[in-house]
C-alpha cells in the first residue's frame, strides 16, 4: 500500500474519533505523532466479501474514510484473533479486523491500538473482555452492543460505545454487515481477549 494512502486512512480515523460524541477523548492524547508506517504484506479474509455493500449504509461524515478503506482493502493486512475452537468456523467466515496502530501493526510502537472491525450479517461476536479500555465507533450497518452492566443496546452509526477494562461485552449484527472503528488504550494491547 502507498504510505500516503495509509496515512490518509489514519488521519481520517482520528478525525472521526475526535468528532464523535464521547467523553473518552483522553485516549487520543497517545495518538502517534509524525507516524512513519512500516507497511505489512496484504492478507485477505472471507469477511471482505461484505465490504463493498457497507457504503450504502455509511453516513456522509464517515463516507470518505469508508470509501478509501473499501478501495484499498486488498492492499491491507486483515487478521483474526480467534481460532475455530473459540467461536466456531462460521464465525471466522464473518469476522476480521485491520489494525492501523498498535503492536503488530504498521505503527507498532504506539501506546494505543486503532483499526477497524468488520462483521458479516447475522453474526454474534460472543462475550469477551480484555485489559485495554476500548471505544467502538460504528461506521456502517446496524447492530446491538452488549455490556454486562447495561445489557443489549442498539447503536446507530457514529454513536460511540465505551467498554472499560475487563467488562464483558459482545456484538450482534442484523441483516447488514457492520464496520466499526475501534480504539484501545492501556494494558494488554497485544493480548488475546478473555472469552466468556
């Protein structure tokens, strides 16, 4: 991928997070300054089959970022944290992420982790927790978000979801795929979530 394209995606991601109606912007104080990405070899996943359809459900303010992501998706590294034994083979066909900053990413020295999560339609990302503090910013699609102290809540695009450290949370999509921008900060940026 052209480094300028990557830096454009990174800049748009920060703009979207800054413009979100959230009180958690202190996480952005650790945003990489003067980033110099070490770009990775591309890797694609089955979930990318739904990527083209998300533009139709993307709000205008997120459209430039999502359009850029879709246009260059085959040049990015898409990964998965889980195995078949964790959530099953069907889940892995409908799940993937692309990390821009954080351990194991083009900006590996960052004190935070930022990227996108893509889930196919009719998919449940089961309950899990982690040491990092997390913000999800839905960009396209409709979904319900679970938090153990708050139950299931439907969230429209650009309505942020905050998950404090070690709180159990989950996601359930409906009949459309879901694209979420995520931001992690704190401990455990390179550790697998605890399931259940």
